[in-house]
C-alpha cells in the first residue's frame, strides 16, 4: 500500500430489508495527473486511483472509472438497496497496481 493512501467508508450498521441506505467513501490520495512538473521541470508521473467498485454480498452495486482530471482525495456518496444482512466490499485501484479495500457489514434492523 502506498504511503499515505487510506480508504474511509461510512455505512449504516443496520438497515431494514429492502431499504435504501446512503454510503459515503473517501480515499486519501494525491492524484497526480501526469501533467504537472516538479521544481526541476520534470514531469511528475501520473498516479491516480483509476477505478472504484462496490459490491454487496458479491453483487456489483457501483463501478466508477476515473480520469486524471479527478480531484485529490476522491469522495463518493451513493445509495444502495439492502435486501438482506451482508457485507459491502469497496475496492480502489491505483495506477501503480496497488489495490485498496474496505469491508463493512450491515445487519438487519
């Protein structure tokens, strides 16, 4: 895992079966576009989180492809329907091949 990269996720601990919940995710990442130059005038290599996915009990909920224009520390907020108790798995994919994951369980209310 690259230095300083940290995923954070907020998911309700409980939900009623079939209800819609709000999920918030943020990953701390500098997101270099590959177009900036350092003090020596050299191009800083591109380094971004290029893909984000969320699954619930193995089923895809959302998939986002990201481009260099995305901001530092990308934040996503979205709704998902929870049909049963289970786990959300969140995955961020970095240009350098690193993969960051977070898992959050949801129980039935």
